[in-house]
């Protein structure tokens, strides 16, 4: 078949439905009773937050398309309207499963272990007094009822907030009044009950609901209902002429609170008059309504899952191992040979140490770094600020457009600026998603550059939860490329010619395609080529078509795709030679590694990019070759272990569903645990005891 | 802080501003650290309107501020900013340069076309050396920039001759801006336009057969990076003439869109494609070389290479180029070389008297080589003809100022009162005048010692007595030198006056 013939819609899986499949795998982890109980609760929470973001961004975007009259089907053949419908029915089904799992399995088991969420009526007299105090002394003053009548417009309901809609009547009167009360976000969702029964909590809405009548003195509450809306938050920044990106983004953040409603969740029935008011006001379609959702917004379960103690209900700790490649002199270590660092199996410390050492090192001239998402009070940010105060030239490219992190990004960007760093806010129209660090040092033999290029953000917190890898090198070609990269993304220079890197949106797509073509060129009957690619999502139609074409031309393709995958494996004469697995485990799979057999001279690459149009077309991304044999060995092991997983891996079927691996006759193999063991220092015996039960922590990136 | 030799160069060109920062390396001469480019078409302003616009000046400041930051990253205190034709030819160049200085603190030097050629040659030569390609055979280098076409004639690894033609691709594009590039008319007009310039060039070239044709320049770089993926790394590639010609023919008709698409270049590079191709094609057609070498060259890299390499290296090229220039006017090479050697000998042996440095010696040597070329115009007042022929020349490596000084020294080789052209030397200080006079006094003696043009003097030893009152010129000769003796007597006066010495000549005959 020719390349163009692989673009039929039947060869593609709908991107949005594939996402829901992924989220279902997350939910499966919550349903899996071999996972520790509190870890299961975390998955309940992750499932919810994934869905929130999905509705705000993806469903919001689809709704925009429908409203704009855009009717073109996606590669899998569904129009925006059809997608919305299919998403809704699938989501209804999944949410039902989620609440079933929570109520029938997790909550009863939590109760057995003494963790309980109580109703008001379950409380004893003394406990009720405590909550009465809590309400009148703390909550009451913050509550702001907003009337809705001919004299008051419909109040602003904030995205993802919990609100009571209340129907009122004057005592002795007949006329109905309507009002809204937001559950104040400043209080914790769960309030601890001080009793000796165990760890007991009451939901804040439960308390507010009980005392709601006191808010409306002189009125009688006829009906009240708690609800939550999700708004379209997929804003397209008009960057053309956005002189001040910082100000522009701050402005857009405000508008996120008032986007179109894409989902209405109700803690109760949907047929009340009150709900009708909301439905009318926000023009909510029936399939956008999710009722009987009790309690609403399960993201708070993450807090409960992190409750102190109860270690027997949590995963074993897997503290990161120190990387054996780093000794005292970090520069000498890197100069000895490239170093491969794989978090969270290995510690993220070398990166922080490298920046901290550079900050104090009189021979360091300049530090340049791309920061995408960093943790609050990040040691990376502190070290960079320190370096600037010490008179180093520090250039930081801050990507403000990291979704839903904009607010915190703005804050620490300002901190860096104050310290004297040169902060640049990225290129107009392109999100800077690459992860790069460059240190320029004056040494006895001349200027030496040290670089780190990786698949994950410079975030010490997520480096303990996400699997990512990176390369440290002092090689000149890499250093020169990274210098050019910084000159490009800071707007200092137009792109030159890359020595080692491939950079999106310039040549990364072409590079990938050439690598696939090259694999095909070297393959034939009895001489199969081999591609292994590990990424978070596989969406890009062009790449998928090339993969089909390669599959038909004697190339075996193993894909390890954690999230969305639009490629359909196992179709006769199209994708017979392709397998796709997804691993959802205790660490969020995040590393992107690409392997090409290349006729026996294997090529390994690390990249910040997934095979998605946004990564290849609209973002600055890098791909770096892994050249050092020891580093290649690490990359190889990583891929092999992933492919051997038979505990947390699921296999994508031709119909788009995922199934677990048939383990009969095979020894259990869990990639994340095995990789952790393999990263342990070789000399000492690993002291951690691995129970067969481990859990995941996943959230959509 | 440890120190290493870093040097930065910013090249303000006709279509872009570029910066290169490099480090002097013990093993290799040159290790580039940074290389930046920002497109800005100062050339469009200058070539079309004659002046650089305010918008362009603003944009230039913006770019230079960024580049300055990168210089700071490396703590590079040594750097140089050079500007070529777009700035050089702008009528408001002084305003522009001052504006840049006031707003960035950076001083841009506009360099002359001969200097440009030097830098291009240096850069190209270093690539050739690395690629082990010999420059012994007569070679013609055509570096097609956006503002200027630079032609360099090379033989025995040295530049013999340079010439800059106003045939830069952007300039041609702007001059002919009202004709569609894709039209047949454009090709025709452009060819005629180029022909006139090339015909003139052919007449002055010292030899007609070109063995190697070397093509350098931005557009050809882009094409070859695409055609030969190794080109980027190798930077030099030797190709068959016919094949090269075919390639050019093929790209002649490529549309701008196709070019952008295929080569992944920006569209402003694409619209100078056609003029570039036509110029190269025409050169190949006319010179019909045996082989073509496509090489990378960079003005900025050339500036750095010259900064890092020893200065004598360039003096050699200047001398060779001066000899070539002399030949054009039928000058007697043996006499010219003899006077030059004698000048050098006197200069070095009397340094305790004159206290001048190496750069003065170069002026003296070139003046010695060319002092008689005025005979070509007319024997009558030949020294005056010598002066303007030198001043108007474009000898490699010599700026207009230097040429004026050489011209002045050469003009005054005869034993009369020293005369400086009042117009050319209106800004000259007394000190500078004295320096030139010192050189003149040496040239006069050297010329006297070969008055018969027979190269009789084989060796010269100068003895200065203790109190520096007396200078004895001891010459070894193979024959009687009555004429030289006579001339010596009449040509030492200036030397005596300047240094307060008596000059004596002593002769030692040797028999071969």
C-alpha cells in the first residue's frame, strides 16, 4: 500500500475516546483491590482531576468548534458534534463506575480501617456543637449569598467551584426568591471530627447545608441543591501584538473563570426548578448534566489519601537511589563521559547540585535554563537567583503558557527577575516545551559548556513521581547546539543548522520521518527492522501513517504509549507488525525514548516531544541522540523492562480497548519495580522488601 | 578567573547582522562558541533609497543589545563590529553610526571592500586547509554577498588581486525591483547588467585561464547544505563544473515558494535566489574553469581568524598583491624588489635612529615596490602619476588611508623638497608628517643604491657610530657602482637632516 492509503478513518482511533480509555485505566487502578487502599483512593482523585481538565480543554474546544460551525471530522471520522455525544455517553458510564467503586468498595473498607466521612446526623451532640461553632465563627462571615431576581442578574458562578442554589420564600409570603451561595474555597473540603471513634471527617458542604437557613433570616428555604459547573478554559491566546505576554496571560486567567459551561454536576436530582434555572442560564444540554453525584468533585480525596499514618494502606516507599556516576567533582564526572539519569529511580539531586555549584563557582560565566513547570519554593529557582546575585549571567526562559500553571509561573518569574536574572517569556505563538540546561564555564583549556537535556521538567517534586530521563554531556557539538537553541528561543538568533539535536517545529518531524524511512530502507523479508518508541501520547496522523507503512515493509514496531493512542494496531495488511502497550503504575510514565535498529547500529534518542501535532508543530521541542554506549545500555534496559511488564501493562486491541496481559506461565514482571531495583547501587544489597502490591500516581500532563 | 583568548565579531551586513564568538585554541586555531544571525535588510534601505531608515536603525539597536548580552555571557571584552556595503554606502552613515553608539555604546567600523575580501579569503582558506584542498593553481573566488560580489584571484595560496563589484544579490534585486524575477526580461536585463562589469574585470585580470572556481556565499551555502548533507560539516566540496552548471540551471527556474519549502529557508532569502544563480552562472560561462569548489565563508570568522593569526601572514599577501599591481604598469620587477630589500635592510638597521614600528615598514616596502609605476602614464612627472595610481588602487589589505600614505612616500622618492598633497593630507599631524618623511628618506637612499637598475649591491651593512653622529653604509658589490655613488651623495640630504647624522658610503667589491 502507498503511504496516502493509510489515511482512512477506520485506521484511526478517536483521540478523545482514547483519552477516556486512558482515564479508564486510571480508574481500573482504583478498582484493583490488589492495590493498597489509600493508593486506590488517589486514583479516584486522579480520575476526577483528569476528567476536569479534559472537559475544560478538550470538550471546551470541541464545543467552540461546533459553535463556529466547524464540522470537519477528525482522523477517526467523527465530527465535533459526534465526538461530544460519544464523550458524554462514555463519561456517564465511567463516572458511574467511579462512584460505584468508591461507595461499594473503597468507603466501606476505609471504614473498616477507621477512616470515615460522616453525615451530620451521624454526629454526636458534642461533635455537633463543635461544628456549630466552626460554622458561626469561621464560615459564616465568609459566605456571600447572591440574589437572583429581576433586580439582580444571574451571579457569576466560578469554574469548578461548589455552589448551593437555594429557593426561598418569605415567611408568610408566597413569592419565590432565588439565591446562590458559593462554598468558600478557603476552607478544607474535609473537616476533622474530634472524636475517639477513629479518623472521622465531615464534608464542608454538609455543615453549610445544615446551617444554610441561618444565612437567610426572615426567609424559609423551599429547596436547595449543591452543584458544580465546568467551563470551557481552552483559551487561544492572541499573541500577535501581545507586547507584554505576562500581562496578557494574567488577563486571560481572569477570563477562564467565565468561559462557556460544558458540564453540570449535581449533588442530587436534576429535575428541580432550581436546576432548570441553571440549565436555562448556561444553556446546558441534557447530556451535559451529571446528577446524583455525591459527593461532588472527588479531587479532594488526594488529601485524604495522604493522611498521616496508615502506612499499611499505602505504597512502600521507594526512595530514589543516588546516581553512581556522580562523585565529588560534578564537572569532571560529566567530562569523563555522558551520564544518563533516570528519575525517580535515581535521585534528581545532581541537577540541583549542578546548578547550585554553578551559582557559587567563580569560573562559571553563565547559566541558561528552560523552566516549564517548577515546584513551589523550587530549589532550582533559588539556585538560579543565587547565581544571578553572585554576578553570573543567568538567562531563564520561562514558559508562561504551561496550562493551568500560569499563575504560579508568573510569580516565580518575577522572583527571578528581581534577583537579576534575564527572564525571557518564550517565542510568540510557540510553547517552549523542551527541557534544557546550559552552563558555560571558563576552564584552564578554554571555555567549556556543560549541558543537560531531558524529557521532564526541572521540578524536584514531580521528579519523585514521574519517570523521566536525561543526559548530561560536555561534548562540544551538543554544547554548541544548546547555545544555538537558547539563542533561538530567546529570540536572539534565527535558527542555524543543528549538529546533533533535532528541534521542533523546525526539523524534528522531518527527522522522525527520515528515521522511519531509514528503518524501512534497511528492512526486508527475513531481515526485519525494529522501532521501539515510548511516549505519553501518539496522535500525529502523519507519523501514524508512516508507522503503518513501515509495518507493511518489514519493520516490527513496539509502542509504549501511556495515554492517548490514535494508532490502531493489529489490522491485517496495515498494522500487523505493530503492538501498543500502556503502563499505568505508581509513577506517572513520562519519559520519551525512541529506538531504531538501524541495521544493527542502534540509534537511541531522548525527546521532550510526543508524537502529537502540538509537539511537532506548535512547540519548541528537542530530541537528543544517546551516543555513549553506557547510556545506550540504560535506554535499552528501560525499553526492554517496559516491554516485559506483565503486571501493570495493558495491550491495545484493534477495537481500541485495552486488556491486561495473559500472565499464565510467566513470572510476574513489573517494570517500575524492576527498574528501581536495577538502579540500586551495585555493591550493596537492596534492603527494600517488595511486596507484590504497589500503586500508581498518575495525572494527565 | 582564568583567562582565555576570546574574540567576538559582529558583522552588520546588507541582509543580516551576524555575530560569531570564538576562542583561540592551542590545537586548532579557532574554536567557534556562538554564532547568531538576525535578518535585517539594511541593504534594501541603502540600495533603494540611499539612506538607512529610522525603523532599520531601531531594529539594529534592538539586535545589537541582544548580541551584547551574549558577549557578556562569555565575559568577552575583546570584540569588533564591522559594517559592509549597506552602511558604507548609506548617505546618512555618520548619523546611523552615531545613533548606534549613543544607544548601545558600541562602535561600528565600516570596513572597505578590500578588507572584506581579506576576511572572506581568510575564512575560506582555513576551510580549504582543513579539507586539504590546494590553492596553488590559479583560482578565482566569487563570494556573492547580498550587497557586494567579491572577486579574489588566488595563486600559490596567496591573494593576487581583489575586486568588489556592486553585484550583490539583494542589491541587484533592489535595483531591478520593478521587474518580476521570474520573467525572462529579468534574466536578460540582469545578464546585460552583469556583463558590463565582468568584461571590465576580464581586461584587468593578470591571467586568463582559471583552473579552479571557488563559489562562496549565503545562497550557495543553503543550496549545498540541501544537496550535500555533509556540506554543513565539511564546509568544502569539490564538484564537476558541468554538474554545477546544471544545478544552477535547475534552480534558475525554482519559484520562491518552492525554494522556501525545499530548503527550509526564510522567504527573504528566497527572493535573492534568482539574481544569485544568474551571477554564478555567468561567471562559470565566462571563465569556464576545470573544477568548481563550493566552500563556506564568513566575514565574521575571517575577522576573528585574522585577529588570532600573526600579522606577518597578511603582509605577505599585501606584498604579493602589490607586485601584481606593479606588473600591470610594466614596472621593472627586479629593480622594484631590490629597492624594497634595501629599504627593509636600512629600516631595520637604523631603527635606533627612527624608532618606527612594523606597520611603517609595510608602507615603506609597498612604496618601494611601486615607486616607478608612474612611468606607465608618462615619464614626465612620473612621480605624480605614481602617486595617484597607488592612491586609486585596491591592493589587498590596504585601507584608503594607508594607500594615501604609501602614495605620498612613493611620490617623494625623488631628491626634491618633500611634497604632501594638501587635499589628501589636510588632517595630518606634524608627527605623522615626520614619520612619513623618515620613510621617504630611507626610500631615497635605497633607490639611489640601485640607481643603475642593475642590482649591483649584494649586501648592505650599516654602522652607526657611538654618539650617533655618523652613519656608514657598507655595501658589497659585484661591479663598479659609480652611478650609485653619485646618487647616494645626492639623496642622503633628507636622512641627514632628519636624524642629524653624516652619511658615508663604503664599498667592498666581491668577485663571483
